């Protein structure tokens, strides 16, 4: 695990870029589950206008918050509008009588905004005036620690390139 050893650091440290995103988000969701409170309405709301049903995932709220934390860290100051675009998808344009191409639909801004507000309460994300949200030092530290734990746990041969 000599990731930063080439730069003269004695203790190698993993960053969020050194591990697969899916594994990192899963591990972050496990850590954030106790700290985040899922709103009452979250069980009934869709995650975007292009969806037919609410998410069936058991830990959807913690997983979405972990994914948002990673996105905010990767993309710098980013606003709810741009995050809604990234979490959106294709909305079917066809109906019974005519066929139309798919159109773009954004993700739920309320889900994103509420999750970001909860991350702000935990001091993992902060608001940059006029720029959107950015990650704090505590948030970066949590990401790096979790990435280090995930990197140690990587035991699958197809993921050796990350180690």
C-alpha cells in the first residue's frame, strides 16, 4: 500500500480516488446511518420525476447522503441544481398513441437539499456563498479514513489494480 510513499510520506494514505466508488459509498453509508435521520416523507417520495415508485433500497437515505458527500468532494463547490441533473435520468416520452424520444428529467431537489442540510449539521459539508456546497476538512478526513479501510478490505482479484 505504497500510495503516497513515493512523495516521501512515511504513512501511506488512501484517498477517495484510490478505491472503487461503489465500495466507498457503501462503506460511507454504513458509517453515516446512525448520524442521519431519514425524514418521514422519504419513504413515500420518488427520487426523481422520471421514476414511477419510491426507492425500495433499505438504506436509501444513508446511501444517497454518502453519494452526495463523494460528489461534493469530487466536484468542488457544487449546487443543488447541478446535483439534481447528475442524479436525473431519461423520462419516457412515449404514450399509447404516439412515440416520442426520451426526454431528460432531473432528480429530486428536495431529497438532495435535505440530505445536504443534514451533512452540513454534521460539519461534513459547508455552504460557499454564491458557489454551492463544498466539503469541509472533517468531511475530507472521513472520506480518506473510509477509503483507507475499504482499500485494506479489498480482497477481490478483479480489484487488484486499486491496491
